C-alpha cells in the first residue's frame, strides 16, 4: 500500500555533501506535505526540513543555509541536499508525508559524518 523509501545515506567526511531521496508510492503525492526528521543517539527526534504541497519550505535553525529540501511531483520523490556536513549531523534520517487525514513514515537511512 503506502510506502516511503529513503536512500542516499552513508559515510561522509566533515565539510562534505550528501543527497537523500525519498520515493513515495500509494499516495497522491502532489497533495501531501513532505518532510525530513532525524534522530541521533541519545537525542530526541528533530524536524530538519519541511516542504508543503505548494512548495513552501522550512528548516531547523541547526541546518539553515546548509540543507535544501525539494520535491519532484512527477517522480513522487522528495530530496534533502546536505552540504557542509558536520559531525553533529550524524543521525538516522526519516522521510514523512502528511495531509489532513494521514501521516506516514519511512524506515530511515543512516547518515554518518566522520573523518
């Protein structure tokens, strides 16, 4: 039925870049607000970035100016471009989709920033 599948995580050096993708199926993607959360060991889950069905975006202060969220409705995919990565960005990143009726979660992908 409904699936959100993340990809693109991995190990990257501080200052490097990574691009996460989230492919959605089983929903009318264009009417869903999409977002990325992350959770690091010992910390609470944090909303990193959000993009509405109309394309408006919002970012956590900790990533503002470094991360960019975007969506491609033709591909049913939302992206998170991560630049100037820091060790404190290390976390499991999860994709979400929501409308007035439903809220869905992906299973997450690991991002590790280390030298």
